[in-house]
C-alpha cells in the first residue's frame, strides 16, 4: 500500500463493499468472520430469526415474506452498479448463484473461521495473513467495538489465546472441503 496519504482504488472498493455489506446484511444476519480478496470474498454469517430482522428502510413492494438472500442480492447489485460506474464498464460482476453452505458442527466452525482468515496468504496476497487489513482476524482479537460476533467466535475457540494458536496451523482442506466446493483439488 502506498504511503502517499492517498487511498488506493482497492482500499476504497473494500471499504465501500463493507459499508454496503453493513447496510444490507446487518439487518438480517450476524457476522462471525470475513475476508475480502481481490477476486472473491468469504463471510461466515448466522441468519437472524425473522422476528429479529430489521428491514426498516427496505420497502417490501411484493408483500411476500422476505428472504435474507434478497438482501445479499441487493448488496451485490448495489456494489456492481457502483463498481461499473467507477470503472466505466458494464455487465455482471459476480458469479451466480453466490455460494452458501450451512455449517452444522462446531468443528467445522473452527476450521472455517481459520480457513477464511488464512485466505490472503493462501492466495499469495501477503506473506502473513495476520497483516491483511480486509479480514476479521484483527478485529476479533481487538478490544475495539465491532459488529462482529466476537464473543461467540472466541468461545468456539475457547478464548483468544486458543484462537491465535489454532490460526498458527494451516487448515487441512479435507476438513472443510464439503463447505468450500471448488476450492480444493483433493
């Protein structure tokens, strides 16, 4: 990242994506972990119960029950429109349909959070994933306020120290390959 004081195009895009994410997804889901990369992203979310969702400000023109997937669609559309306008391009930006997999065990949760955080290093963007500024790793270890479900995530690891310890070891792809179809060759 340049030290000229200017914000890079990528940095602006990551920040704008997270701003839109907060606007569209926070009303319907709690975020446990995330990582933004140059050509894809990962979010571990827990969908809120219907009575906990706050879609005030999002008109329901159809009158049909709302699905959280519509909020994700709205996020992707809003970001694609802004990105296309900025870069003078047209067309789709995201593959369809976006991937989503239900996580059904605590063991998968621990491996998945670690895999999400290790992604920038796996893809060669940084030598140490802990330095990637567009993931939830540092925020989960910080004492600063966050919208992340920090207490829940750290409890899955039995605390911050264990969270850091588990992250020191590369995730065995076979342990989460059912959750990440297409990410693993083995």
